[in-house]
C-alpha cells in the first residue's frame, strides 16, 4: 500500500501545482483510507506535506516578486499561533469527529472552487493594512488548519485580497508562505501528543513536492478552469465517502459516551408516559360513575 500511497501523493502534488491550492484537502483521506493511518496521525502528516510543499511552491513566487512579506509576516505569525492552538485542542477531540470536521472543510473547499474567484482580479490594491481584521482572520484560519489539517488556501487567498488589498497573483504567492508557516506550526501542536511514521511522512512529502513541480510545468498546457471544476466535484465525492464511513461510528460513539444521559432521558420519557396513562385512566374512571348517576 505504500507504493500506492506515494503514487497518489504525486497526483495530489500535481493538483497543487496546477491549481495553486486545494490538492492538500485530499491528503488526509489518502493517508487514512489508503495508508491506513489513524485520523490524528493522518492530519499531522498532512500538515507536514502541506507545509513543505507550500514552502517549495512559494520560492518561485518570491523570486517573481509575488509575495507581500509584511502581510505574510503579520497574517502568518498570528496564523501560526492559531494553528498551534488548534493542534493542541485536537488532543481532546475524537478522531472520528476530526474526520467529519475535515469532510465539512472538503465541502467548503469544493464549493469555493466551483464558484471560482470572480472579481478577484479587479480587487483594488491599497497600502493600508487593516491589522485587526487581518489578525482575527489569521487566528481563525490558523486554528482551523491546526485542528483538521487543511491548508486553508481557499480561506487565506480571499482574506488577503479583501482585507489586505492584494492583487490575485500576489495573494496566491503570499498565501503559500502563510500556509507553509501555519501548517508547520499546527504540526508542532500535534507532535506534542501524536507519534507519526517519519519514513512514510518523508516519502509522501517528497512525492507531493515532485508532483507540485510537475503540475507547475503543466499549467501552460492544461485548462485550469475545467481542471478546477472537475477536481471540486471529486473533492465533494470524497467528502461523501468520509461522511458515509465515519458518521455511523460518530453517532454510535456519541450514544455510548452519553449512555447514562440517554438512560435518564429514557426513564423520564417512560415515567411520563406511564404517569399520563394512569392519569387518563383515573380521570376516565372518575367520570364514568358520574355519568351513571345522572342517568
């Protein structure tokens, strides 16, 4: 299964190189259902893959001048704090719940990809950076990244365009820097409680990096619009698979974990039903003599 995992990791990297994001959303399902990792280990390795791959992809954007370093440092710094916190909070959340939360992120990613980035190219660039909104957005996006292992590029890019006033190419380049640092910070939060197979992690990461470089080369020969929509539908299908796989276990686990509560609620319902039945019978028996006496 390791060879299949590596091969699929290359395809994830290719999608990252072609789309500039979105491919990382498949890393957790790949590691969970193909490599056989538990949910938390898969999320931790996914953060490593996303962080390293984004850092490598950001190099070419930085050389082309498409990284706004001041914005990247502010947004990325607070996102790192949020990601580390999300990684620590994940210790107290069951793996099944994390996978379901990840599936929700997949749905949001697919919808964002299907809608596209309309109006992004016409965004007005401004010199003033609204620090407070950027800091709040960075904390939220970072926390989500650290919690469920999603790179969050579909959240970072719009935030940089709308809040930071960056042009679309600069927002993409800057987002790669942000995604890299916050993903690695989230990994740090996980490593305090989760052990990972570093050999598998290194192989998957290297394969994704190679795939991203190949994807970057294919940009000029593939229509990104069609690829983006096709990939979005595939992500939606994968989210359905996760829901089908994990939702029954989550419901069963919730009932088992709250067995005492459900038992008390059941006893209350039964007692209420019995009490209501007895009250109705007593009322009926009290009214029957009165009817006979009046006759």
